[in-house]
């Protein structure tokens, strides 16, 4: 009897110590409370029942019942077990926690700590690293529509990584991807790519498309793209991406593909040939940096026929209708670049100037004694161009070098004059016109001159956030004379030749890329640049408007070229972050005929709406007006619209109406209906439902 009284007295003293510790300025002991208190003689534990709570530093444990053992410095809790430490919160049915070792063991875990939410059968470990059995992990939000993984055994390192064994991935309660092991860092995207599209297009029929990439190794995600088309068949192909960073070494890239036996109406390709039934494409892009000086970039695009992406992936086709395939390694120093560039041609429906390879050295402008600056570029290249239509196959082995000198003079801060001189030597080992080899040596002289003027105006406008105005005006005059540049054209295989462009081309023979197709040069270039700026409280100044003019005057000209070229005008207005206006205009001054006009005006309200109106006019080619509009309805829904009108043919090339929906923090859903007029291959109507998994 006496011993029992002593034990009860000990329990009351312990409770008193808890209360004293709670009032002490530096808390060194746990404090426990409850609606009822008792002391268990058999276990030597203090028992708190009914809204039980234990506080130790920033750690709080609550439960229906807490049993605290002073000898082991541990607490066992049952019923609505909740353990909180700072921003971390762990919920379970029951468990134990050791205040000294921080070890915990709980049953039926529920843990939420952004960006993961975890459920598990049993947990052993600490709050910073725990091992969970029969675990289910949701990323970003705990919802049935969120992709999840299940693991028989899972290790969770707080804020760092999730490592699982015998893992299955799934959605909506189903698990359809099984992996023996899974490791994912929490500071990078879990599922990098997951999309799904449903829709109808007359040329494809009813279709469904899906793509998925999941981690299979650190920094490497692998998956597949699938498409089922009722009027075409099944398209499938592997896809993946990779990334790695280790100090100054970085690596990233992706690949995707699709292959189909197309039983639909395939029509003809761009060369008028029937499109084959077996169709496919493969795309790979790679970017790599090794140390501070070496970079490697590559791209490979294989299309079985010219229409494969136009038929099945029109959004990717129209921006890039003749894809490139190349691999380049470049070693850079402070003022030089050594590069190896190879351009291949896996496709057969357009011509490509292949380089197999080209080794090039570029010495960037470098100061010499006496105020001179030098530049040098030299290359050796094996060139090839396959036969195409009536054009024969061409091959060329070429050695080329350019050296230039300039000596700037600045007699006044507002005036700079720089005479230039340079020479280019090119050797062709496979000459034409009856020669085995041919060497061309040409020189150029000229100058670059510019004036600088400015004016300031004390003008303020709080509506447009204008705090003073500064006008910068820079007239420029450049001249190049190379009368022998056209020499030897009969003996040069014309592989690097001139291409169609409406813009002014580089003036110097040292900057010209079409070195196999040069013309005599005796040209003066006139430019006038205007910039209007205002003070910016964060960046010193910001541009409000830019207006530039440029034209060439040819003292000696080739047939079909006027002495005075077209006048080129470029205007950009950016008076506020929410408004931008761009205009490019080109006209012929001899008859004032407008040759080209491109305009764009963009209005943006970051919170609610955006609008972009653009026009594209090229004489005797096309005249189109485009309008893109987006209106936010609320936090979930946006309305989108896109219109493209061809005024020359009086038709809408495209009308698109859609609704964009955000489903929680995980999914974005887009519903679109499109109507088309004019294109030869595309359907006149398309309806799409596109589902995209947001990165997390």
C-alpha cells in the first residue's frame, strides 16, 4: 500500500515538474496535458486521456491518449495521432515517438508536405527520413485525379527524394506501369510529360492521342506516344528526355517518334508522288556543356514522307516545314572559337547543303598595336547536295579563309569613322567548267561611319510611367567595294548560294554565307536609327519607341537589281508593359509600290485577358490578318479564340473557338473547335479535347 502511494505521489510530482517547465524561460522538458491524468504502476508511465497534448520545443503531439515514459523519454499515443514539427505534420491512427532519438513508429500514416502527400501502413524512422510500407504517394495534391505511385517499401527523405521498391504508377485508382525501383528528386519534375487529346478531324476521323514519360533512372525519363485514328490506324513510338547538371557540366535533350501503317486517303507529297502506307518520323535534340569552354548541340529529324507531321502533328509542322539535322561541337576561348559542324540530310523531299563536316576557326575582333583591330575566319568543308528534280548532284571540297583589318577613328565623341580592308581566299578541290581545281582570291575595301546625337526633354506622364525623355539618333553609313567577287563563277560548284530573302543581307564579303554565289560589290548602305527612352527606377532606362530606316545604293549592279534598293523601315513601340506595337515595311522608292508590310499589336492584362492582332502582306504572295484573344472568366476557365483571314481570297483560313479549364493544381483541359478554308490537305473542321498534366 505504501509503495502504491509513493508511486502516485511520484506521478503528481512529475506533473508538477511539467507545469514548472512550462513556465520556465528556457524549456528543457516536455509538457503534457489532458482532461484526465493517471499514473500506471505497472508500466511506470504517466497517462493523459481526452484531448491529450504533449509539447516539446516546436514539436507538438496530440491524440486521444498519450502515455509518457520518463525512463525511455518516449511517448506512445493512440487515437487521432497527430505529430507536428514546424511546417511538418504527420497524421496516423497510433504510434510512438522518442523525444531523445527522434525515432518514430506509427500505423496508418497520412503525411502532407508540399509537393508530396503520402499514405502508408507502417512507418519507421524520423521526421526527416522515414521508411514506409505499402505506401501510396500523390504529387502536388491529394486527389483521385492526381497521378500516384504505390510501393511495397518506400523511403522518403524530407524535401530531397522519394525512393521506392516494387513500384506501380497509375491514375484514377488504377496502376498500369510497374517498375522494380523508382527514385525521384523533389526539386525536379516528376512526370515531365503527360498529355491526352481526343477529337475529330475529317482527314483523321475520331482520334485519341496520349503521351507519357516517367523516370527510369536519375535524370532520364522514358515513355511512349500513342495515337489512334479511326480513318488512319494506330501510330506509336518511343519517346524520352534526359537532363543532368554537375557544376559547369550540363546535359539535356529529348527524343520522340511515331510509326503507322496508314490505311486512309494519303494523297500525294510535295513532289507529287503518292504517300506510302508505311509512314513515320523520329526527332532528337541535344544540348551539352562540358566545362567552361566546350559545347555540343545537335538535332536530328527523319520524316518518312513530307506530309507525316502535317497530317498528324500540324502544330509542329507549320513552324518548321523543312527540318534540319546537324551536330556541332564548339570550343570557345576569350577571343576565338574552334568548331566542327556536320549537317546531314536523312529526308529526300527537299534539298539541303550538307556539310560532312565543316571544321572552322573564328578569331573574334582583336586589338593590335596602333589602334588596329583584326579578325579572321578559316574553314575546311566537305560539301554535298543530292540530286533533286532536274538539278544534278553536287560535291565540293573547299578551303576558305578571310582576314580583315579596321582602324577606328573618333575625332569627336559624336563621330566615328573606321576604314576597313579584307581579303578572302577560297580553294575548290572539285572545280567545274573543265578544271580539276580552282582558287579564287578577292579583296574588299570600305568604311563604317556613324554619328551620334541625343536630346533630353523634361516631360513626365504618370499614366504611362514616363519620367523624362531621351532621344538617341544614330545615322550610319557603310561602304564595301569588291569588284572581283564574281570572278570564277564558271568553275565553282554553287552549293552555298543565294536564297530568297526580303531583308538586307550582310554587306561585307567576310560575313556572307553564300560564298559560292558572290556578285561584284560596289555598295553603299544608309541607315538611320532612332530610340526614345525614359528613366526606369529599376533598370536605369527603358525604350519607349524605336524607328529605324535602311537602304542600299549599288554603284555597279547585276541585271534585275535597281541602283537604289527597297527602303526598309522597322518600328517598335513599347510605352507600357501591357502594350507593344511592331511594324516592318518595305517599299520601292522608284514607283512607291509597297512590297511588304508586317504589323503586330499586343495588349496584355496579366490577370484577365490578352489580345494580339497582326497583319502579313507580301506583294503578289499573300495578305493575311490574324487575331488571337484570351479572356479569363475565373480561376478555372478561360475563353480563347483565333482567326486568320486571307483578304486576297476573301476567306477565313482558320477560325478556332475554345475553352481552357484548370482542374486543381494538376491538369489543364482545353476544348477547341476549328474551321478551315483553303488548305489542300487539312480538314475543313476539327474538334479537339486536349488534356495536359501540369509539371510538378
